[in-house]
C-alpha cells in the first residue's frame, strides 16, 4: 500500500468500496492497484495480501466491472482505472442491482401475502378463540415470540438465515442456543454470501460447534424458522423502506407448517454442508 496513506484510511476505503458491491478481495486489489502504475498478478497478490489462487478471479471480476485494465505483456500487467470514471459506473451498477433486489423482494412478499390471505380469511370466520396468525411489527414483540417458539420446540427447528437481521446479536444467539442446549435438532440454511460476511461466518462456526447443522445454498427466498410441526415464524422486510423494517408473521397452522417444512427439505437437499 502507499506509504503516504495510513492503514486505517486504506481500511476505510476498502469498507466503503464494499458498500458499493465489491468483495473484500476486490476492494483490496483495487486500492492496491491505485498505489502504482501497474502490477503483475503475482505482485498484486503479495501487495494486497490476496491468496495467489484467487488473484486471477479477482482481476477478471475487476475488469468486468470496469475498475481495471490489462496489458498483453509478458507477464500480463494490470492497472487501475481512474476512480472518477470507475466509481461512477460502479455506483450506477450497484443502484441497478439494489432496484432489482427491491423488486424481487416486493414480488416475493406479494406472492406470500396472496398465499396467506385465504388462511387469514378463514381465521376471520372461525369461532375458535385461538388465532392461526400473529402479526408482529415491533422488534421487542418479534424477539419475545421467537424465544417463546424456540422454547416450545421439542424435536427440531428448521431455519433459513440471511441478512438483514430482525433481532440483535444477543437475542439471536439466545434464540439459537436455547433449543440446542436441550438437544433439539437444529438445521440452518445460509446463503453462500455468508462465507464472506465476517459476522455471519463467526455465527456459523460458533453455532456449528454448539451442534447446529448448517448447509449453504446460492440464495434463500425468505427468512423463516419452523418449529416441529406446530409453528412457523416468517420475517418479511419492507421492500420500500430504506432502513431494515420488518413484519414478522407467526403461523400456527399445521397445513401451512407442513408446506414450509417441505419447502425447507427441498432446499436442504440441494445445499452444500458448511465446513470451516
């Protein structure tokens, strides 16, 4: 890295580039490329502290994103594109990705609401004083319901875990530790992106040491936890709000719970076991 810029400032640049959609390796490589006129892949791997077996993939990704150029020399050399040009394009790409994700989230929420509407209508006309569905909008109530359902699980919990999080770390860890401490089988699906998420990676290694079974899939359509055959807790993020805003739905309907368990099993069969 350039001797004129401190390590803390470099780290700040890397984190900021991560917010624009770069991986930590891509951000480190781009910041390193800015410090010199050109690098060979081997030089860049050493300078940016990137494993040599990953450097070619990282450079190809940076080229695809318009952040660096290469010269057909021997050996091949790479140079950074001017940040004023590169980051404007990167920002535009990131904005487009977020908009596509917002649309996908809205579509998923719309489909789930349509699927749940018949149960809601059935509940409105049911004489049983017990309600099938609890709608929770407050984080305190969501945390309380999550822990209550976890404490009531006797055999297994099936969970789909992804960002953003509804609960804080202490609540999440308590929610997961409680059934595991009683010997309940706890299976969890994470997205492959969690491997690059420092906090979630610590979660996975810690929870696996507690006995949680973990598999990875390319993408999870929804956040949910299914408790035995009795209840499911689904977290729906507001697709319009800027900051994370959730509505959690607790459903005690054996037919719906059975469907959620079947969906989980399909994802679980396609998942890859997590290994540190």
